[in-house]
C-alpha cells in the first residue's frame, strides 16, 4: 500500500497572484511570470530588457479541515454540553464520508532574472527557489472515538494521510512570440534537489463493542534525508519522551528530479488576452537514507483489564491506575511496535496543476479571472473542485492597488488585496488573502501572504 499523496493548494506563483485571488494577469511580465506562465515573458510592452527580482517570499496555511462552525462547539464551547447524538451530527456535517485537509506552504525566491532584447521576439529567464510543502488529511474516525468513547457499539474508519517535503530548484525559461499570430509560447525546465521528505498513509477501522476496542490497521510510511535518519530511525512512541533522542540526521541532497512548466498566451484583441499554463510536470527520486516502513502486525485488541490484586500490591504499591496503564501499554507494544523497513529508493510526483486565465486591460484598470485545476493528487496540487479566482488592479501612478477573491477549492470565499510601489527602475509588491468566514460559499480557510522586496529594471 503506497501512500497516496494528499491534495494541498497550488503554489504562490507571484505576489500579484496572491493579491488578486490566486491568478496572474498576463501583462505581469518579467520575473513575475517566471513561475506562473513562461509564455508571458514576451507579452506586453518591452520597456525594460533586463529585470532582476531580489527576495520574493510567500506562505499560506489553510484547508477544508478548518470549519470553525463545527470545531468551536466540539472543542471550545465549554458552556454547552453536547449529547452523543449531537456530537455525531456535527462530525457528520464536518467530514461527511471524506478526509479533510490542512496544508502549509512556504516559498522563497532569493533571485530571479529575465532578459528580453528590445529587437527580438524571444526572452529568457533564470531563478533559484526553495519550497517547503506540508499537507495532511484525516477523516472523522479518530474524533469519533475520542469524543464519543465506548458508549455506543459501532465500527468507524480511522484513516489519514500526510506528506512533507522540502526542495531547492534551479529554473530556466524561454519564451517566443510569433510574428505571424498574436501568440506567445514558453517553456520552463528545472532541476530539483530534494532536501527532506516524509509521508504516511493509514487505513484502519476501530470497532467499539461494550468495553472493548479493536483496531485493525494497515499503513505505509516513507522518508528520505534527515527525516529518515533523524526521525524515522530514532522516534519511539513508547518512550516517556518519544522525541528525546531525535537528532538532525543526514543533510545535503536527499533526492534529485526534474520539472517542467509549459505556457501559451493569445491576444484576442488589444487589451484582451487569454492564457493557459501547466506547472510542475515532473518527479523526484529520493535516494539518501530512503526507507519505507510497514507494520508487522495489523490488529490492536483491548477487551478490558483483569485486575491482579497481588501484583498491584507487590509491584505497584497499590496504584491500580499505574497497573492498568502498563497493561494497556503492553498490548500497544505487541500490536504497534514491530515494523518492517525497506531501505530502497522511491519516486514521488510534483503537484501538477493546470491554470487558465483571461485578462482585460484598460489602462487605469486591469481585470483578470480564471481557474486552477489539479491534475494529480501530489502534495501541493489544487484539489477538487477547481479553485476559481477573479481580481483586478487599479493603476494609480506609482501605486498599483490590487484586490480579488478566490472561490471553491479547499476553502470558503477568500478575499485578497495588496499594493505596490512602481518607480520604473524599482518595484516593491506586497499581497495577502484571508477567509472571513469558513462557511461562506464553501468550507474551509485560506490565509496567505507574499512579498517581493525589490525588482530592479535596466
């Protein structure tokens, strides 16, 4: 059972994308286009032949797990005691029969450069980027057992998935604008160096009957790099401090892979453009200290504890609670402690995503809209349903003001905004988005921020 990757949300793409709901205007050229649509390197006016962006950073956290209209009454409202049936109803509304996700993304681009000669129909670019992705998903089973206890006989699925990895990539880009048609195309290959990886998938069922609990389980966990040697090889859940002996582990390159972005932009008429791009085609092969862990046994069975009065008096000084805890720990040791380890390499995919956009530019105002659709389930890809975005920019001289909204995906409506400082030779950009309510036109939350410290133009 190989771990099935967890849906997350697509990367930041650019500061302007964050500011306008998640999509980029096709006239945002130069370094702003390098990681969104390489075709846009040859779109729009060619006022600057060389642009250099210094230190762009972006981060987001969110997912459809964050439904506070369900979380608050279950965990934070201490004034109202919920009945067993009320807890079950809230869990059903929160999860249904699905797993809900929570994702974190961090992206740092210390340097990106684009060059577009004034007398040529082509442009090139180069960038260095670091990314960290973490995404997890769980169904209602664990909360059902913890909140509702053993008061009702039932069998519930207890499933979950998680993936975390970090990479550094070197990206090149080439764009060409046809003279025979108002069409630009672009390609952006990259070499990817993975620095750490870990994922896991659990499929299980918990059966509650009277005072007994039976947990039938199967899981697969994989890791490479420092998360393999520093965590998987040293972590022991049965220690008093399970992470006390965890060390840094190995360092350096844990995996190597390649990626590719493709894009095309078409000018329907002056000021109206449509574009499409596919980002993150590719794979990474993880080799350094790679391992795959599976369980030796597949059942944990607890059917109560038989009290041995003599042992309690002789070995536990009459502490019945400590005796019961040790009996349960012994059962857990027998079921969960032994594992199989496969030390061979493995490969994982990138979060391939399709983006479609349209832009209407009227000088003072630029409007854009579109959708992002995940083409696989690798961590970082946009989940079903597709995420839609609409937004725009008001150009007030040197101070562009941006706003937008994002719909569907793994959150309720997320509102975005941002601004810039554009002095011609220098540009600064800042953008952010927030979900005001986790239940308006969807379910879930998204909180994001992105900053470009400086874009210098020559």
